[in-house]
């Protein structure tokens, strides 16, 4: 029995109920539906790439995590047409225009000085809580004084916040998603979250309605190929990936045999090819372990974990599979490009319907 009298409750609060009556959904709650008759007869007719500054990329971006990417393995991701976003702590002034160095809010304030003008014009302001007023204030000031600097901001878990940041012309992309990442415990402990499928779709509706340019970057909780494909079909321009890329042989995290012996080079490749159990550490960037590595003397409460991931993929092969699966989904839905793919048909399904085809 409810402890709230609904009639009294809504009489008191009027048009602003505590709970939305609309249930929000995640990726497993829906599926794509083929077009009645698809005009796409071959994957070769499908363009699964996006263009950034005249260069072709898959709609994928590395999460700025130090167990995924650093300066040493940057090239392998770029070679595989993946947009690169580096974690904080890397040199924020030394990269070409299609690399996004992550910076703190204090670093972002430093960009207001003239001494930074000669460096890269793309940055990711890396914050767990993109709803803070102080982030808004810094982005606004950068928009006024340094419109040449393009920003990725976030993370956010409210579609209305996408609309707020997208009004700034220098905001290149907005990271949407809080708490869904494989090494993030924010939602589990703090109780703040917005189911990703609904969050992406609602941000996309806002983007189309207001004709915003800011890219929707779906960040967190991509556990399989179909999650990424569904995120793109719902309206994400780019999908940011951490855990799946950490599980590749080419991620920057040290590789261990049986979680005990460090291996690298030709031995690492030989062990992987011969199906030995290899593992890499994967950690959230707010963990106390990371805070210690950054030299913090006073550690704050962690909203992330450190765990082992088994090495499951060779990055080039994973990328090849992803591209083929994405093109296949697009051909079923008669989509020759990623913009058309966002208009593909979707239906909500029951949990038993999902279990029927989930393997």
C-alpha cells in the first residue's frame, strides 16, 4: 500500500509531481525494426563514418581513462579511425587538432590567458558532475573570450542540461551519461542516474528541435556491440568507450598473465594468440588509487572501482567487427548514413523478448 495519498499529493504540488509518470528506458528495453523494403542492397552502399576537420572517423571515442589510452598507444586508436580523448595528466599543449586532451576546470580557466593561443584548439573539460554552475560559468567565459577553443563538456544526466550547454557555439560535444560506466559507482552509491536510451533520445529531440550543432557523446555502460549501435540509432553522434577498449590487447594498461606476471611485446601477442588467460587492470578516474598517482595528499571518497578485465579483443579485429555490424544494422533499416540511421524504427520489448535473442 502506498504511503502517499495520490489525490492529496498532486493537489499539493500541482503540475510538478515528484515522479515523472513516464518510464525511462535502457538499451535492452528496445530493439530496431527493419524497414519494410530496404533500398540498401549491400553494406558497400553504407557510410558508417563521420567527418571531423576533413578527416574520416568511426563514431567512436576513447574514454579519457589511464587504463585505456595514453601518449604511447594514441597512434593505434587513430590508425583504426577512432577519435582520441586523452586522460588528465597528459601534456595538454602538444596535440594535433583531432586529439582531445582532457583538462580540469582549473586548466580550463588557464586557457583564458593569451599564452595558450598557439596550442590545440580542442579540449575535454573532464568532470564527473557536469551540472555544476562553476562549469557553466567557465564555459560561458571561454565562449565570450576564446571562441577559437572548442570544448567537450559534461558529464550530464538531464536532457535539459544538453540544451543549456549546446547554446554555446564553442561547445563541440556534450558527454551524456552518469554512473553507467564499468568502473563507475556514482549511481550505485549516490542514486543519481538517467537511463541511457531515454537520455540519448531526449537529448536528440532537443538537438533537432533547436537545430543545435553540439554533438551528443554517449558515455558509459557500453557492454556489447548492440549497445553502441542502439545509442547511434537513438541519436548519439559519437559513443565514448572505456571498458571495451580496456579489454583490447592494445590498451595502455599493463598486461598480466594469470593476474600475476607482467607480459609485453611479442610474448604478450603470442600468449593472446594461443588463448592464454591475460588480464588488465581497469579503474575509474575518481578512485583513490588514481588520486594517489596524481599526488593528492587528502583523498576524497571514491565513486569508482579498480578491477581486473580479461583481455578479449585485438583492437583492429574488434573495429572491423563493429564496422560490419553497424553497416549491417544500417542496411536492415534502409539507412545509407548515420543521420538517416537516427530515424530508424524502434519498438519497446519485454524482458522475456530480450532474453529470447540475447546470447
